[in-house]
C-alpha cells in the first residue's frame, strides 16, 4: 500500500547539482505493518557535502552503485504504492531529479505523496516538525538520525501510528491513485551497498594481493613506490590510494610477498633518514611506527631497523615532499573552518591558492582524501597528491 522513502543527500538543492548519496524504501501495508526494507548507498560522482551530518565516507560511497544502476529497483519498489516520507517535498524532489538525469519523468510531485511531517502538525500540534521530535511525541524511538534506513523505518512507524489512530480507511485514502504510474525499467542486478558497520575494520590492502613465493628478481618497482610516496604523504592511506597501490602491484606482477619486501625496504630507508643526524627524536620514532602500521608491518621492526640504520643504505633512497613559496594549493570539501581561513593560511605561508586543479597545482587539500569531487578526479588524472587538512597544517609548520 505505502512506500516510505528517505534519502541522504550532498546538500539541500537539486538545482545546485546536489545528489542522493543514500536511499531507503520501507514497504508498508494498509494497516501499517512493515512488509519489506531496502537500502543502498549511492555513488554521486562528486563530493559528499556535509559528511558530519549524514556520516557517509567517500571510501564507502565510491564502492556503491550509481543511481542509474539501482533506478530499476527503486521504481519497482515504488510501483503501485502511495509514496510517503517525512518531508515528502524534499525527498520527492531529489527522487524526481535523479530520474530526470536519466531522461525519465517519475510520477513525483508535491501532491502525489503522503507527508508524515504535515500529518504530525495535525496530530501533535505542540511538537516541532523534525522527525526525532515527532517520533518522541508518538513514543517511537529514533535509533540513528540521518541514516536513510533508520529514518525511513522511523517514518514508517510514524505512519503506522497515524493509521492506528485514524482507523480504516484513513481520511487521505481518496487522494491517491497508484496504478501504473512508475516506469518499468530493467534491473541491473547490482547489489545494494550498505554502510560500514560500526567498529568494522577494513581489510588492509595487502590482503588483496596474491600470496606467492618471492621472485628471484625484482622488477622495476618505481611506479609502485611513487604511488606509495603520495599515499603516505599525509600519513593516511585512503581507500582510493589503497586501490591504486593494489592496481599498480597487479600491473607490475607483484605478489604479496614482493610488496611486503618493498615495504620493509621503504621503512628501512625512512629509518636511515631519521638516524642520519645521529639523533632519533620521539616524533621521528612515532612517525616510523605510524608508517609501519600503514604498510601492514609489525611496529616492532622499527627498533631493529633503527639499530641497523647506521650502516644500512635505503634501497630506493628517500623521497621527500616539501611545499615551496609560490606553489599552487587547491582546497576541496567542508573542512570545518571557512574556506577563507584555509586560503589565508596558505597565502601567509607564501603559497598561491588556486580555484581549480590544473597541471600547475602542487597539492590538493581535501576534507576527505577519498573525495570524488571534480577537483579530486582532476588531481588523480594529473598525479597530484591529495592530503588531509591536518597534514597540510603540518606542512605549513
């Protein structure tokens, strides 16, 4: 009877090219009983906007299907049902905009859906219009706000509450005609992708490399090490960087044993560099341990490598990255403080601030290093390092 929808988005306006990043549909019968649930993250092909609100990371979204890949499933779940949402005007316009990008007119407009927010104004006149407050007024627990599935579940429970209070048929029954309005689209068979469970630890990228016996000779691994240099620049290996490392290793024919050996030599070279002045500071030791963890190595190896550092020679040398006056730096994403503050810091350090990424750009500073913004995509094409704002501040220091 009903299809309760909730979407999480990159922003508030479809006209500003904001996109859906998560969609959930809960099917409910005429009595308010839940019949089915469906939810997936959606790859918007751009930055994710206010991540502090919806909590979706670029690492999660980049593994998700694009909307056109799940549009058939969405249309099938909506077909023959009254659409409902808490603030249907908002959710409905984003749903319509996604189909419109595919050249499809979806049967979505303000009067074609049931809005639990508007209904709550009649049942709970003293309550605010927010989903959490409306649920509280109805005695419904809201487990996790700004998660599409949890919000859709809560809105479905709110609808069920209204159906119990009004009895059958509900006063709005005559307003909706559900027959045959949604288009029949082919379903791609792409599986929904959910959020990463709390506390779940991502598999280290070494785990995706094939185990095999060490090679009798090492191929030219500069391509791998160059990607590794950029990945470790901000002492964080993003999902995009891990994917790139795995891809380069596969292209070079490097198995897991080969890569572990390269990582060990890389860490040894860094240890030799740290010990070159005869003093290893606490910060240098901590940095080496951080790199060891990122490379999937035992941090206990750091002490042994430092002991060897006096006579060890880094197999591939030590590569360094340093910003120079006049270098062009570009910023992308919501970094907590206003963009002007970050630009002023860069200018005070003698750096030039660019509006867009070009071949002359030296560094891209991204709120989320896995960002799929146009700037991040351009940086990837040009091989420009992408770092977290915290790493940029360290570089300025």
